[in-house]
């Protein structure tokens, strides 16, 4: 049984964008309730630390950090039509970024084999100088930059299985060969980025891998993308640490999307990510919560991921046999990325 650290805190309930907003405090509350009854062995509970300003500015402009801090002076501040702040939002966002760093430090320090950071607000749509898509600071991107800039990692991989494309994460590392960003997402859909031909530029050419899937894709399509696209590139890249932007809004029950992933599908993706980590970086793997807006689906899917994180990495992986909706996407991605990786 692998040891998994779970990083979370009731402080994540403080950020509130309004009672009708899908990114609401109940998202963490339902996961805290799930954890209360979760009996998996070798589970370590950790409290998050806040990220420092120096850590935030690994990815975000200092003036933007001050702008988000200033928004906390207002009872209700709107960054864009979807993204809000309240007086507690800045401190909560510091804990969200810091929670993922806490998870990374636990794995690097040997306190756990892998970790899951149950944080909010989410992060992968946040740009260097702009909040968007419910996101204030880019939690996973900050962790990747921390691994590269502060801990000396030469190769970090981010797998993003959120419903939406992580435009912020992509943009932050679009010119980097040290962070490989791989996303599978509903397309065309918000935020409008993530086409197959978005592969990075300059030193980062070939280090952005997008699988823009049509609406209606199920477990089989997602697993085929892992097996036929992500895994072959990951094994050539040989990451020293693996991060997951774990969004559960591609679940069949989620109100914001039109995908059909199940709890079993999330567990199967987690198993594949865990295998890639075991093969390349001694199992060093951290997942961070992104989206997921049906509370029952979110709790069940997170539980399935945590259960999978505890299993040994050598358990068998069953390949996807169908998933025909992914054919064209995989074929085009293999052709486009074949300039950079033997596929």
C-alpha cells in the first residue's frame, strides 16, 4: 500500500463567489465529509501553508498579486463575468497555491509516496496577469515552477484532465522545455484554447500536448489519449516529477460540461499517471483539485482517485478497446507532434 498525503483545510470554505456560483464552498465541504468516512490505510493528513509572494511571482506578475490582494478590501469584487473575490479570497488563494506546494514538499521529503491537494479556488485558467475561469492564482503552475526554479528539477510533467483547457498553465510554459504540459479537454469550449496545433514555441516547441476532444467522450476516449499520446511522449520526456490538474467536471453528471467520464474512468487515469510516475521519477506524483461541480460526482471521483493512489504501481493496466470519438484527435496529434517526438 502506497502512502498518500491529503492536504486540505476548512479555510478553503472562506472564499465565496455567491450562493448560485458553481465554484462554491460546498465543493470542499463535501470532500471533507467524504474524508471523514474514508478508511483507506496509509493516508496522511496535512494542513496547507500559505504560498509566499516570492512563490506566487514565479508565475504571476507582482502587480497582479497586489491587485488580487487589493480586491479583498471589497465585499464583492468581480474580475470577469465568471470570477469573483470576497474579503477572504486572497488569503484562501494563498492557501490554495501553498497547499499544492505543501503536497509537493511532502512527496519530495519522503513523508508520502504521492499526494492530493484538495484546494480552492482552482487555478489552471489563471494567467500571469489575469484572473479568469474561477481561478485567481495558478496553483499547479506555481508548483511546477517551484520544482524547476527552487528545487532544481530539469523536467516536470503536468497532466490536466479537467473539462476545460488550462490556458493559463499552457501560456506560462509555452516557451519552456522543462515543463511538459499535456491536456485533454472538451473542444470547442471555454476558454477557446487548446487546439492540436498549439504545441509551444521556441525552446518549448513540442512540449505542449493538446487532445481537444468532442463532446460526449467517455472513459474509453480518455484512456486512449493516455495510452496512445500522453504515455509515449512522457516516456521520452522522462519527467522527474508528475503533477495532475485533477478536474472532475468531465464527469457524466457535471452540470457545466458534456463529457461522460465515470468514477472508474478517473481511477483508470490515475493508475496510468501513477505508472508513468513509477517508471520515470520514483513515483513522485501530486494531484491538485481543479473543477468538478456536481457534489456527489466530485466526492465519488475524488475517493476513487485516492483509492487508486494507494495501490501499488505494478497493478495491471487494462487498455481501452473502443473510444472511436478520439480517432481523429489522436491521429492529428500524433502527426503534429511527430516532428518533436518519435511516435
